């Protein structure tokens, strides 16, 4: 499996975990709002990364990676809001918080590496 395949697989798994987490949120005003926002930001990085892998140039690749990172950062913020609001247990959110931090570091490192090649 190529490195990019591994990262894409992790992003897909993250998206699946986000879908499941959003389904577990309460049917309340706050739960529905957060679910909608987190569902959008948490599922889009996998698709954006897939597009980046098919980029037409290095600049296009970096641009698409930056979109991926932007969505991961938004997801991280929504997960922090969930953690601090105690809507779900810390145990339920711990793995997602850890994974989004790792994915942000990986994508950010990829952006830095590609920028150095310009």
C-alpha cells in the first residue's frame, strides 16, 4: 500500500467515525447543529485528499491539501466543543480527538514538504 493510500484510508475511517458519532448526538437544538457542522467538516477531508492525489500540478496539490487541512481543523474545533460541553462522554470522543490531531500533523507536514519542492 502506498503512503497516500494509507493516509486516504485513515481519512475515510475518520469520516466513518464522524458519521457514527454524529448519529449518537442527541436530537436537540445543540446536538443537531453540531452534528450538521461536524458531519460536513469531518467527511470532506477524505474526498478532498482524494482530489489532491489527482491534482494537475504541485500548486494544485498544495491547494487541495490546504482545503483538506482546513476541514480537519474545523472538525477538531467541533470535537473540542463537544468535549467541553459534555454532550458525549470523554471516552466516546478521545479517539476522534487523537486521530484528528494526527491527521492535521500529517497533512501539514505534506504541505510543508511540497512547498519546499516549488
